[in-house]
C-alpha cells in the first residue's frame, strides 16, 4: 500500500522548525534553523533538509501545514493555522493532560488554555518585547554571553536584583548599571529571568492556572526562567524534551487529522502542487 | 591657567573633553561597554594623554550622563540636561531650543541666553523614541552608522512601522527586507517615526527660531532633514554634536570653581 | 548618604500622627467593638453619602483610601495582579484594581478578611455607594464588583455641569432641588435596606459636624502661606484622611485633633520654623494626587531644599456662614449647607472685582485662565510638580492646560512627573531626580522673570 | 446639491474618505455647521434650527502631535486625536460645537477645545450617569439648556412643528439604519462590516435628509447586489468603544469571518430605538437620550431601589440584548473591542464576559491604541479566536 506523510512547519520570528510524520504520527525527521530575512528560501531549504533526513521526496508528502509568524511565506504549504492552535495540539501530544501551556518565543509570549488537546482560550503579549525571548537575546548579546548559557549562570545567584525597566533596551542599560556598580553577573541574570517570569505569570493568570502547566518555546530551555515561573505560579512547570517543536508537531498532527477526516468523508483535501522552488536547489 | 574636564558617560558611548579659557584642549570618545567604571577611567587617561597633562593639572571635573555615578574621580555630578544646555549655548549663543538625541532617550530643551534650562520634555519610557531604535535597525540592515543619513535621503516612500517597539522594529525591518523593500525606505521610516515623536516633544516646550540639535542624532543628516521638514526650521548642527554635553560638563566645572572663588 | 549623617529633611508635625491614627479606626481592629458591630458600606469619597449613612447607623469604609493604605505599606501589588488575573484591564484606576483584587481574595476566603490585609482590612460590605462625581471609575468600579458581592450598588447622581452652564441664573436652584430629590430617594432606599426610618436630627448632627473641621483645616492652610512654609504637603496628606473619612463619624475627636494641629502650625509660624529641616530654597505646590507608594521621594526633594507648602488636591473650601433658618426641610438644609453656587464661591474666593472678570471670561470663553491658580499666587510658589497618573484620567487630563496657564499668567513653571497613585512600576525616582535638578535652573530663571515683571515673589 | 454621479455604497465610500466636503459646500451656501461629540447631543434640535450636525471624529491614520501639549498620553487616544485635528485646524469649518459628559476626558474636552481651538459657539451637555427618576428631570433640564443655547446661537427659536418634523426625520434615519442592518442577517450578509462603518460614518457627516437618501440608495443597491461579501466560516458580533475607522473590521473580514452585527457607537448604538413623539417633544427627547443609548458610560442597574442584588440577573438586564443580536443575526462569536485607556468600556468588560459565558457565546477581548499600524499584531489573536470557535 502507499504510505502517506505529513509535514508541519513553524516559521517563527527567530527559529524555523519543521517535522515530518508518518501516518502513525511517528516523527521521521525534524529540522531547526535560524529564521533569516528570506523566509521563502529558508522554508524551501529546511523542507529539503527534512526530506533528506526522512529519505522522502517532496511529492510523497501528502499534506503540509504551516504555522508561526511567517506562515504565509511558506510557498508549498497547503494550509496555514496560527501557532496558538498548533502549540496547543503539539503540547497535548507530549502531555495529554496539559491544561495550561506557556510558550515564550522570540516575538511574543502566549498562555494557552487546553482541554483534551483542544485550545479553549488564550492570552498573548505582542505590544512590546518585554517578557519575550528577544528580551534575553538582546541583553545576552550586549553582555557578550550566549543566550543558552544564561540559565546555568543564574542558577549560581544568591541575591537576584530587580530589573524595573519594561523596555528591553532600557533594561539592558539597567543591567549595565548594576554590573558597573559591582553586582554579580548571576544576580543580574537571575533578575532578568524574574522580570520575564513575573510578566508572563501575570498574563497567564487570566486563564486561571491549573495543573498540568507545560512550558514550551525557545526560552523553555532556560532553567532559570523555568524556576522563576514555578516560583511565580506556585506550581511545578513541565518542559518537554523538544520544547521548540511543539508548534511544528502540532501543525503536522492537525494536517494529519484533517486529511484523515476528509478521507472518512470520502473527500481529498485540495493541496498545492508538490515542488520546491528551483532557486533553492542551487542558490 | 586652569584646566577643566567634563565627562559624559552615556548609555552607548562615553565622551570627555578638557577645556582651558573655554577653549577645547582635548576630547575623546569611546564605547561605554558593560562597565562604566572602566570606560570612565579610560576616557580620563586618554584625555590627559592627549592634553599632555596629569590629573593634578585639572582644577575641577564634572561628571554627567546616566553613568555619571561611576566617574569616581569627579568633583561633582550634574544632570546631563543642564550640561547639554551649557554646551550648546557655548557653540550657538543664540540657540534657545535644543533637540538632544541620545542613545537612551530623546530630550528637547528650552534655554535662556545663559544656557539655563527653562523648560524641557523627555521621550517616554520606551526606546522607540530614542537613537537606539536607529542603531538597532541600521545594525540589522548592515548599514554603517555614517551611511544611515545619506542612504535614507534617497528614499522615495518611507515605510510605516506597525510596532511601537524598537526591538520588534528590528524583526519588522527584517521581514520588510524579505519582501524586497529597499533599505533606504526602512531607514527613512525610522527617521520619520523619530521625527514625529520629536516634533511632539518640541510642541510641549515650544519652538524657538534658533533651534539646535545635539547628541549622536546630530550626526545623522537623514534624521536632521526629517525633523526640519516637520518643524519647518533649519537646525543648527554643531561640528561634533556628540560632545556637546561633555563640553557643557567642562563648562559647569569652570563655573563651579568660579563659585568657590566667589564664595 | 546624607540621610544617615544629617537629620531627616522632612520636619513632621507631631499633631499629624494622632489624626493619621484616627483613619485606622475605619478598618477592622480599630473603631471599638460598638462601632465594629455596625453593618459596613463601602463608599466613594464624595460630599453626600457619608453623613447620611452614619446617621442611618451604617459604618462607612473608603476603598479609595484603603487602596492608598495598601500602597503606602507596599502591599497593593499582589491585589492588583489579582485584578489582572480576573480580567480587569491593567490601565484602569490603581485604587480600583487594588480593591478588585482585595474583593476577589475575600471571595476566595469565603467572605473572610484576607490575613495579609493591612490595618485590619475592610469588612464585607452590605452596600456599595458609588458616585457620579469626580470620575467614571467611581460608579463603574463598584458596579463591576458584582462578580464578588451581591451587595446592592447605589450611585449617587450629582450634577457636574460645565462652568458656563453653572452660571445660568436658574442653574443653582435647579441643582439644589435635584440633589434634594436624589438624596431623598437614597434615604428611601436606605430605609428599605435597613428596615428603619431615617433619624433626621442625627443627620443634622453628622451633616453639621464637619463644618468646624473644615474651618480649622482652612485656617491651618492660611497659616501655611508663611515663609518658610510651616507645614509640608506630606503632613497634609497624612492628616487629611481623618477629616475626609472620619469627620462625620467622630466630629468631636477629629475637630480636637485639628485644633492641636492648628496650634502646632501656629507656633511654627511664630518661631519661623519650616516644614523641612533644610533652608527653604524653593517653595512648591504638588498638583494632582500623591504617589502613595513613594512618599519617601519627597524626603529626597526636601533634602535639596524643596518645600511643598501647598497642594491642589483635597484643599478645604473657604468656610462660609449660611443662613439656613428659612429652610425647614432637613434634606434641603443638608444640601444647602454643602452645595454652593459658582457665583457665590467665586466672590468668596476671588473677591468681587476678580470674580466679575472671571465670570465674564467664563461666559465668553467657557473657561477662565485665572481658575485653579489662586493658591499658586497666594502661597508664592516657585514651581509646581504635576503628577501625571498613568491610571487616572480624571486627575491627569487637566494638568497640561494648568501648566500652560501657570506659565502664561503667573510665570511659574511646572515639573511633570509620570507615576501613579498605586502602581509602583510606573514611577522612576532616579529619572525624577534627574529632572528635578534641571528644574531648579528653570525655577531660578522664572524667579528672575517674575522679578523683572515686578511680581510680588 | 453639488454635482454627484455616484450613489449608494460608492457614495458612502466617497463621503467616508472625504467627509468634510459636504459640510464645507453647505457652509459656503450659508448653512451653519455644528460639530458634536459622541451620540448624546440632541441632533433633532440642531436639525430643527436648519443647522447641520457634524459628528466629531479622530483620525487613527494621523500621528497625534499637537494634542500632546494639552492631553497626556495616558488618556483616550480617540479624544486626543479629535483635539489634535482641532488644533491642526481640520475642524475650522465648524461654527459651533456641542460636547457632552460622555466620560472624564470627554467632559474636559469642551474646556480644552474652548481654550485651544475656540470654535465660535460651544455648549456642554451634562448628561446624568444614572437612570434614577431624578436623572430624567435633570436630563430634561439639560435638553432645555441646549435648546436655549442653540436658539441663541441660531438667532431664532425652534417651532413645535419644526421640532416634530426633525424628530420624524431622525426616526426615519434610525428606521433606515435598522433596515440596512437587516441586510446583514442573510448568510453571506448583503453588506459587509466595513461597508456598514463607512455608511454610518457617512450619514453622521451629512444633513439628515441627505443621510436618509443615502441609506435608501444603499439599501436598494444591496438588495440587488451580486458583488456582496463572500460566505465565510464565522459570523461575528462586535461590541466595543468608538471605531471610527474601517481598519479593525477590515482586518477581521480579511480573515475567514464576516462581522454581521455590532454594538458600537459608529454602528447600531445610536439607531436601534426611536424617539417617542410626546406631548412636549422635549420629554421624548430627554427620555431617549438618557435611557435608550446603551453606552457603558451610563450606570444601569436592574436592582434600583432593591435591597438585594442578583448579579447574573443584573447582567441579564444589562446585556441580554447582545444575546438577542447574536441570535437574530446568527453570530457564533463576539469580539469585545476597546481603545486603550477607555475606562467606561474597560470596567464593563468583566461583566460582559461573565454574561456571554453564562449564555455560552464565545468571546475574545481586543485592546488597541487607536493607531492603524498597531492593529496588525491583533490579527493572530482574531485568527486564533476563529480557530477556537470554528
């Protein structure tokens, strides 16, 4: 029999993630790459790479669902859905009992209220970079640190400082002031994590915090923020092994469901022509 | 004859000048980095080196700027707003409005003939009104700071930013680039956004016929033109706008000594 | 740090502490057992409800004041975060958000007072009395508390016409009649709620009792015109709650407290003692509501020689003797005692000549550039601090205009400081001090300008 | 009447895009134009004096610069924008202005306008905040006050027949608007949300007769049209504060949804009931303007004079009309919208949410700062909401 495959691509503001699933929902390939300026080229490139890993050709992919901030720039996607719905679905695939998911990505922070894998309600920050991954990136950058090291650094903190500025750029100056005044780096970094956690906790409380709370997105890799969130929410916060892929996996799973439901109805969902743009084969 | 030093520890750069008889003896600028103390020390060493002096030769030192507390060798600290006023009237005695575009914030001052601040307005607690917005965008567009202005002037239709946030402005600029929007239109978009915020500040303090610009923004011809369009006046631009506040600090040092002699 | 080596810059009044202590009696743990047995109404501060409720044997508590108590003790934030979580937009009044959070917490505890509540906390209300006066929050906020309490909400309607409309000759009498009817309806409602009749003699007592307190507050403020200013605005704020919130409940006690305060201030004037322990370099007025969470900031300004000798908010009105003999309806007496016509108050406040000019200006322009500036002139201030509140439209929307008028007509500059009554995250002391230093130059400059124009200060 | 080829929806769009043109023409012909804030001023009396009522709006596409000197950035950006336009002489063709106690800032706008813009005639209407018996008397007095002021300004008195006629004309306008809204009931609707905003804004920029004419054209055109909105998965009800620009609705309708009904003041709010022709016409007018306009600025309580309060019943008495709208226009979800710093709508949101939850209507709350650009980030929120209810 012919096997069918599903791809989910999550084109985020900083990272682009893609996964390919088979019809059992097993992950055959996953690729993550920095999102640059050229979304369309990038989408094609990561797709190629994923296909390579999965040993498949583009024509063998039954359905491609795109999500994330750049979802409209995925030339070969059959449908687009918001990251809100896809994250909810993806997180539920890791933790079936999840009721509240927090996703802190590059561009925004989200709180998702979930029941049985379905999104019920959400809150999100999108007016400014405070309380997002960019907040940490910008500041880590200014301090010449790797953003992935921040978590470990903050674990050494004994007396975290308060970072009062909301504006990322100003917070960066505040940090420099603290350091110049001789405050230990770990205490400053811990202060940053606390600032993010309190903002996000404040926001997600609107959804009424219930266990299990799951934390995804790039920032979920930061143990410092995880601990700070647990402090502010007063409960344990679970982090999946691949916190960055919940969106992409959710997208692929939703695609799979839609195709299957259509098949049950004896329909075939309309799909794009399966080809990657020439440019990407050479360029 | 006494020497006076002014040190301006700003958010992105640290500037220092030494004057004597109100004449510039030495000036130096360096990036503030992540430790203001170090920056403050280094700028002092460089200044003394250039002027061929030792610290003892300097009668009085005034520190200003947001990192002024870290200038441990200064005799006193003075708010940058006051120093900016003093500095600008030394260069343009008749300038009674100054637009001071700093990395951290943008401030507009009204001055009397003695350079005293008689009214002022400061951009809000968000970097979207400050020079940092420009740095961030220029950086992601890989435009060298000195090219920002000329390039922006080539723009036919400046973009409008959908976000108020400087940091998000960066990602927005990125996606506009991917849509094939020319860099000059993006830069001009930033300039226009800043010019709008600035003209609102000017509206609060009142515009004088003779209006000057200082701070890093004063080196950006693109920004200057946009502001001039909005305000309908020609801005007075000092030769080295970024040193105005440091110069003012040195003048404050001078005044401080005179006071003490007077007292 | 100067604070350690030198005496505190603020020179507090001893008589203030007693009055400040009075306020705690509103809350649980204060007031005495007899007081505590009475049913509690949460009330907005306005001219009308308090004496009526007290006369009906209902204890009045003021969430506006309680929120500032929470803020002053640094305990408001958790309540406000709760309000966020309950879905109240975060730009709303800090008083309201603190109160919403408090109410939500109370419900969580089955109606019990939260253990973390300062000053003993506010008891669960049987009634919420909102007001159409001053700001929208004062009736919308209590209405929105319905999620937590099934207590009825009554909003006391009171006319707030524009200046020009207030000068129409029939306007005053019409508004008096309106208030009489409105308040009688309120009494009818209370009688139904309490199942007992209104004691009108008691109202005469509670309603009249505050007149003397107001007179004393006025006299004290008159003393504050002295150089150096004998009483700092911080003492005024600390004491004012007693008069505003407790005056009707305990007229004698509060009156006595103010007598003592009058004597202390008088003595300071006679001996030339200032409200700050530093030379009075600058006399200032504080325009707008105080930053309850950061009052310590005033200490830093006082250390620079800034003496806040007067303030715009909660200023007592000039005492006037009104002949009520020809009115026998107790409610009408009650209303006329407190509600003055714009014509009269202009005459009283500005004298016949200026009042006439102002009247003309209002009829012509709808407003007068002279209004709201009298205290600037009479207290001869060098500058004012305009406190723009990020969560209060009512107190902030007029400030920029005031700033321009002061500069135009009196050559007195204003320092704009953005902050909030409750929300600490919005106030940046370092930035404010940076502005303050520059503002000293501005005040020096305009001192010179006023001198050149031959103005008295 | 100036040469006009275009009719109906095209005409509405024209007026929407250049709304002051007609007012300026008529002014050139000697008609006096009276600007008014919000929908509380009694337009019937303006019309009866043969003056032209012209609603004050802001412009979310124009950055606010001048108004910063008068109103701090922490107050309603819509009102700041109105004042900003006034300060930029965009309202220099007005002979008079009527403000009203719509909210704290709205109440202060009159004074600021008098001080800084100085339109020759101005009057402030102090509409009461409650529906108490006393308030109705007070509102009547306010209406009388406005009448006298307007008569003084126009230099003539309002005759009873003229006022009756004006009331009839404005009631006709209300009826026509309701008729137009009926055309949004079919699926797909015959008139889009964007078109509706254009039409309402247009008729608030024209004399009532011309507005009624425009409505008739729009209605007959829409009945026949083939180029109406497409069928979409979601039909939405929009509740909220002032929306005097199509941008937000445009964004929503660019997604898989049609806005089929609204409760906003550039929408149904001013048109869904009529002024009763009473013995003394002013009684009917006072009652209508105090009680019939459902803006949160008015305190409504089911339990007036009641010693007990029942929260859910109170909510029902205040918001059940939203449930009716959703039923009659077959809306599957509600978008609650408010401009930032709007206190009256802000305090209303929790109650509206509790009510909608109690009747099982999905809802989402959007806050915007009255700039066109800032609407873009809301797109994902709306789309997410559509995915939830879809």
